[in-house]
């Protein structure tokens, strides 16, 4: 599972192509867990800057900003949507809900405007773990 997280970090500036649901959601999961851990460390060490924002959490957020945007755009590409749809998230509440719906949808089968379906290409990062 952590391999999906590392895959996103390695392709941090790749906004082209498609991202499987598992790639996107494992990245989100590990981001959440790491942020919780860093938040706890910030609180224990007294590194909070105000508003429950700690220095370590802020640095980590800046570190994963571009990879997060890139994997979100690739996830939208997998559902045959342009990456510009990410801007709908700027609309309070409704935009967030729309993006969640897009992110949980199955990718389009076969090839779309953004490339081949990663599932059909054998782009399964966990396949090497079984061998």
C-alpha cells in the first residue's frame, strides 16, 4: 500500500496520464496519517504557530502540494475529465462533494483522451509483491 504513496511522490510533477483509484486513495490515506502524526509531534514539541498549525505539518503540506495536485488531475483524467475540474473544489461544500464523486468513480475502460487505462496496462504496483 505504501508503494502507491511512493509512486505518486516519484511522479510528483506528472500531470499527464491517468491514475487508478487505488493510487489516489492510498496517497490520500497516507497523507492523512502522516499529517496526524506530524500534528501530534508539533503539539508535543510545542511547534504550533497558532490556529493548530504546526511547523512540521506546514512543511509537509508544502512538500506534498504539487504531488497532490498532480495525482488529483491524473485521477480526473482516468474518469475522462480535464484536470481543470479540480477548480470546482473552490466552491464551498458543493465543489468538494462533486470532486469526491468524481474521485470514487470507476475509470473509463480502454483508452481515453488522456491515455490507456492503467488497469488494463498492468500498472498494478502490488503485482511485484505477490511474486
